C-alpha cells in the first residue's frame, strides 16, 4: 500500500512524479490520474454524470462536514475532465464514457456492456 499526494490546484493529468496526482477538484479526476500512473491504457468511466438536475449523488447528499457539489463545481469539473481528453490521448490512453446520463462531451459514449466486450 502506498500513499499518494494531490497537487492542489493542478487541473492536469500528472505522470512525471509517480504518486503525485493532479487535483481536478474531484476524486473522479484523481482516480483517472491514478489509473494512468498505474499504466492503464483504457479507461471506462462509470458514474461521471457531471450534472445536478438528476440529483447530487447516487447515494444522496454528504453528511455534515463534507461538501456537496453546486452548479459552479460541476461546470468546472466537467470542463477540467473534458479538457484533458487530448492529454490522455497523447499518453496513449483511450477513454470510453459509459455514464448513461453524462454531460461530458469529449469522450465516446457507449453502454457498459458494449465497452466490456471491446
């Protein structure tokens, strides 16, 4: 087990310093960055809705002490994740968005069952 660090305020996929991840403002972005650093060349996004009109989280709002996203957060996160599409492609990482109601636009969409068969 290893601890990873987050480069706060950095909204880019980082690969030069293993164990230091771009922030991106959310854990989904950080998970993408970690997968890339671990050598993943194909990512399947699930649960990257990047919208609030269908609810805050699939599990409901966070309890006291944890922030819940607002419209500005969601718009920022969507822009950051979509904005890294060319960086991911340059790194040789293909990304498929299998989030059924996602507002992300930079990645090809398909159902999860289709993506798992590819």
